[in-house]
């Protein structure tokens, strides 16, 4: 898989994380932000601001990995980032479904 494809997958994973976090926190399914830094940001700049920063950070990490690392290191970094954000999105989705049923 090319670095460009992994970058796109990482961006998609970041969007999935942000979307599921938004639904989990705005759909009133009883979920709250467990990350202390994110919770602090929500109190400071609001949910939308925190999600915007999360999106910028996620895409920024993927972009930096794709641009600054050599081919195999970029691949490893992008695989890790993509896996992490898909894991978080999957966890959010699991909790949303669990609490909605």
C-alpha cells in the first residue's frame, strides 16, 4: 500500500473518530469525554472547537508522517495512526450502539 493511500486512510479514520465522538457526545446517549485534555478543551472552547482541533491534529500527524519520514517509516507511522483512530472510532461506535439498545 502506498504512502498516499495510507495518508487517505488515516484522514478517513480521523473523520470517523470525530464523527463518532460528535454523535456520542451530542446524541445524549449517556457518554462523556473520558480524555482529560479533551474534556478541558470542551469546557474552554466548546465541543465543536475540540473536535476541530482533533481533526486538525489527526490530519496533521498523518501529513507530517507522510512528508517527514522515509518510505518505510512513513508506512509504519501511518499504519499506527490509522489503526489508533479507527480503534477509537470503533470504540465510540460500540458504546453508542450498546447504550442505544
